[in-house]
C-alpha cells in the first residue's frame, strides 16, 4: 500500500540529486569569485547571500544583483549557473507533474482509496465481479433493498456508468482485474463483514478463478457463479461453489414454468420479482398447439428443448442455421422479421410465438409482423437491453423476459432471502390449485402492491425478546407474532410462508404453530408489517402486550407502586 | 559488485569524514572550523539522503532515518551560523561557535550510526 510513496521517491531521486548538485555548485562558485563592494574594495560573497541569490535565480524570480553590483567575472559565472539551474529546476518540476499524471500512479492512488473505504465498511456487503447487464441489474436490485455492494469490473466505462446510475446506496467500484487475488482482497474478500462473492463476468475462466480464490481465502462465504457450459459447472461444483447459474438454462426454466404452471410463475414474479412493478394478472399460455421459436442460439436451443419436454413440437426459425446448428424437428431458414418466413413457419395456425433472437429490434419486428398476420397469438419476447423497456411495454407482449433481470433476481433471492429459494423449490412440487389459492390470498391482502419478502431467525440478534422468553419457558405461537403490537386485536398484513426448523421446512405454517429457538421464518406482506413485527420480536414490553394484552409497568418505581397496590387490594 | 552500493557507501563515508573534519579542533575557536567545510558536509549529507529515497528494505529505511537526522542537525547549525553572522550581527563569538560545532557533532553521531549500519549490512550479506 505504501508503494505509491516509494514510487514517487524513486522517481524523484534523480531530479532531486541534479537540483542539489547544480545549486551547490553555483553557490560554491559565487563564494569563490572575488567581487567589489560599493567603494571598490575586493569583497567575497558569503554562503548566506550566495544561497539566497541562487535560490531566486534558479526559480527565475530574479531580484537583481545583491548586495553590491556584480563584477564581470561574477556575471560570467552567473550566466553559466543560470542556464544550468533553470533547466534542472524545470526538469524536476516536470518530472513531478508527469508522475502525478502517470497512469500507474493514479491507478495506485484509486486502489488505495478504494481499499481504505472497504476496510472501514460497517455493514455486511457482497462483492460483485462484472458490472455488465446482469451485474447492473443485480446491483440495482440489491441496493433497492438496502444491501451494501462492492463491484469490480475490468472496463473503466462501466465503472463510470455505475457512478452515473442513480442508486439508493453508494457502491464502491474498482476498475481492476478480478482474476488477481490482490484486487479481490482490496474489495474486501477477507473482511469479516463480507457475506458473499458473485462472479458474473461473461468469461467462464474468470468466474472460475474468482470462485476458487474466494473459496480458498474466505471459506465460509457464499460464492455464486455464472457458467455457460456444463463442463465448467462441474468444475465449479467440485470445490464447493454454493450456487452456479447458467443463464440459458435459467431462462428456459423460467419460460417452462410460465407455460406449465402459470400460478407458480405469477407467485415467483410477485415474491422474487423487482419491487417497482405492479401486481400483474396471471397469464395462461396455450399448452398445446403450434408454436414458433425464432432464434436458435443458446437461448433458443434451451427454450426449444424445454418446449419439447412439455410435449410441444415447435417450429424453429433461424437466420444462420450453419452457425447455430439445427434442431431435430422442423426448421425454417430466415430471420422471422419478414412475413414470408413466418407464413412458411405456419403463423396462421400458430397459438404461440417466442421472439428469442439476441437482437431487440429484430424481436420487436418479429412480434409486430406476427401480430399483423395472426391477431390472437400468445407472444413471449426476449429483451436483451434494459434501455428498451418502454418499447417492449408498448409492443404489449404477453410475457417479456429480460434474461439479465431474471438472473439478477435469482441471485438476489439467494443472497438476501435464501429461505425464499427453498420455498420456491418446494412450491414446484405442489399442485396448481395450491399455488392459485396462495396467489389469491396474497392478492387479497395486498391489493395492487407487490409484496415485500423478509426472513428472520429467532435468536439473540434479530429477536431478542422472543428468544429470551422462549429460554424462560414461555410459549410463543406464530399467531402472536402476527398481532399488531400497537393493537393486538388487529392482524398484521402479512402471510407466513415457511418455517425452517433445524433444516426441515414447513410450508405455509398454521397460526397455531409454536415458535422454537433458532427457527427461521419467511414472511411476505406489506413492508410496514415487517417493521411492526420487529417491535414484537425485540421489545419485551411489546411482546408482553401481544401475549397477554396488558401493559406492564416499565420502570422500577412504577413496579414498586403496582406491587403495593396489589397488596393493599388484597 | 553493485555500483549502487559503491556510490552510496562512498557518500555515507564521505559525509562522516567531512563531518569529522569540521568537528575536530577547539570547540569555541572559529578559526578551527571553516565555513566551506560545513557547506561540503551539508551538500554531501543531502546527496546521501536523496540516494536512499525509494529503498524498500528495512536497512534502507533505517539509513534514510539516520541521514535525515544528520541533515536536520546540520541545517540547524547552518541557520545558527547565518543568524549569528548576518542577522544579529554578533559574529562568530565563542558561544555561537560552540553551539554550531556541537550541532555538527550530533550530526556526526548520526553519520557514525549510518556507517556502522552500512558495515553490518556488508558483513551480513557477503555477496
């Protein structure tokens, strides 16, 4: 970290030596050359005046010949030393200025500032490597929920973009190569408050290196990685990477959920989606009939196989089948943006269309053309760029999928509310009616707002009052927690989704369930319900009121008075 | 043979010898202590200090520290000299000379430490 000073000193060594030597030489010469005082006596300049003269000479300030006018011999000496010392002086100054502007020097300064900021971090934080489309969506999503984030990216323009972004929290960002462990440590990998590392760069090898560095240097933290190939995925799993996310598979699974279990899809959108959105009506895609998939890249392929698993035989439209490969079934060569190709693919009898190319303009064009040819078509659009949100809204597709946000939301759930991830995993095995009734229940209690989801643990940290009461043998049930601590007749507007007790999960626990020490609970509901519940959890008096309905005296004097009153009444 | 070590060793030892040359003589007799000698001591000490800039070893850091001490002492002596001769106008009285020489004596001690450290380093790293 002190590299900068050493660098500066090492660079300044030569200019300073030269400066010193010219000054010493000029000063010495001035004291040796005889001069004349005002009345013509021979006079030798002393060191004091000589140094004074050389100082203002070399900096080109030039106060004149002092204390007496110089003789010609002195002037000759001054001519030589003037040119020498002025040149050296400028050389030294220029060297210092170029050092300040030096790239490596500036980089060292920024790194130092960054590392110092991270060292003083007070809140738990996550390190996100790669601030691309997915990275920025994840950072936004996490900061919206008041989580601290640190980012590293190799491109300076992305870091600049982050600074322009209007985020709720300050996000320290460093332009550096995350493959080098030093930079990860600067970003706080070894910091005790570091909770997780997310590797989201689009290079598999880089993600692998980040994962292995993190697991070796800080084994307890969560490591989440993006991987494009199953080979790398297996490699990452071998050393204990906690979660590996394949964007193409994730996207296809998302689409399959939408087709197969619309209720579950809506539930997922509500609980795990981004908070700005309004509650959306459930959509019901046709489960059979003729489907067209435009684009057979990595996304298209994953979608194609998913649809086939659902028993649908889609027709693929692909512009460059030589490059992407061809499906086993029917395929048409073409971009899908022209009516002819779509006609050929059978748009007139189609029930569904997936516009899944990697170009937003092409996808929109496909949708517009298809809508003209067939009016009641179920349209799934893939949106690659977040900036195009408005035009996708205007195009009015039935489902718009933005792969980056899907992945960002998934990671955010894994980091912030891991119980929700468990809950969604278990919900997949439930019947469609079960999900639909839950969706209705949530919709009834929340009107049009998207629900907030929070989890808590019954321990000394997040539920002091409840934890201590349980330790003293009192019984606290879930229904007690659901009471409003300002009026226990009212219920808080939230729904308990899951209790996790020593690793076993209970879905939608009944209100009569008793709470045990170290339980982990997952709720969804209005955000202010979470704040109110925290009162009951942390404050003894609020908990007492919620449990018994009476307000106990809080101070020592009032307790004494009450005890006396009770005795008198007896 | 490392040329950097030669140059540095030369200046460190020269700083000590010049310093000693200025220091010897009767303490309060200005005739025994010449101003040019003091000038040379200051310049050579400054060179030795600058030569140690940017050395990241422990020994380099300690040598930089002793050189800085010597330079500080010598600059104090120079200021006392300039003040006595040019500002107060009292000239080099025995009291002033004694204080200048004692300051340079302190600088000499720092220079002795430098040379001792240099010798230790040389003995320990016989390369």
